[in-house]
């Protein structure tokens, strides 16, 4: 499949799609919220309690968001000749699907848990 010349970056690799960046940021939403709470010192605890009433869900969300952060970092390292970087980048889709599946299962669990409560 041929792509137009503006679809490539300075290193000759395809540019990442904006939807991929949005999906990665969405997957790392717990980390983004944690950083936002840290920046707003006075209301950071209230923000975390509002969005994540159970502190364990925040920690689980941060762990599930770490593959997205890894892939964000690896997107800038794709031009190196490191075999580990290429291996992780090629298998990043599987990592994201696993993280989304676990996140989806946890969301269903919490919905059912709240209804029973």
C-alpha cells in the first residue's frame, strides 16, 4: 500500500494517526487525572475522590495505563536500531488490547457491584 509523501516523518517512517494518540491518552486517563490532581494542590484530593471513589481503582487504572505510556515513549524511539524497541512496538497492539479488555472487565464488574449494592 502506498502512502502520500506527507504521511511520512523526517526519518522515513509513517506518522502516527491522531486517533491512535487519542486512544493512548484515553488508556492513560488515570495517569492524566493523577497528574491533574497533583498540579491542583488544594483540590487534588477532592478531584481524585470525585473521579475515583475507590483508591484501588486509581492504582489499577495507572497500571493499565502504563502500556499506553510505554507506547507513547516508543513512538519517538522507532527510528533507533534497537531490536527491543522494535519488538515492543510491533507487539504494542496486543498490549493495548489486553489493557482495554481488563479495563472493560473491571468497568463491568464495578457496574454490577454498584447495582447490587
